C-alpha cells in the first residue's frame, strides 16, 4: 500500500499485515487532526518505507506523553506515519493512504470518554455525494 501527504512531497509504502486499525478520540488526536478522532493503523517499524521526501518530515514529541508523538510534512502540514517514542510500533494516519480499500475497516474506538462533546455518530447525519446545495439565506 502507498501513502503520501497532500502536496505529494512525502511518499511512503506499507507492507501488510497490520496490527490494528482503530479510531482514537483522545484530546491529543483531536488536536493533531483538527477532527473528532484520528483513524490510526498500527504496524511494525520495518513495515514502513519512505519512498520520497524524508527530509521534508517534521516531528513533534509531546513532552508529557510516554509514547505519543506526531510527524508531518513541513511543506503542507499533512499528518504522516510516526514511530512511537521508545518502541517498534508505527502509527499510520489512515487518511494518508493513497490506495486504501473497502476491506480496510477499523476494529474499535478508544478513549471514548474523551470524545469531543459535539461528536455525533455519522449514521444519523444527512449524506451527500458532493458538496451539498446551498441553503437559501
């Protein structure tokens, strides 16, 4: 499987199988994604190969966290795969995959107690295949 950042300056390749795919609702993942949760795939470090742009990767290690860090493209700011502090595990933001398939499904949600107070399960929301029509003002 292949992945990249928004500007395509950084590209990578993953070799399955994956350890786990889950949504994380912790406050750190909310902040780093700007969303209700992160969609994280977990792999071993040797399953990730940087194909292009390794010099464009920035890293931030949250000082109070035992394992948490984040990596991003210095040009466009996209989240990128990151190796946990002091471990062999790499966390891959699922949204950065270029060739994800419908067989790839999250197994669970974690840190549910920390979910954003405005978060709503998507099954009850209106769905549009494209941008919705403008509402009269």
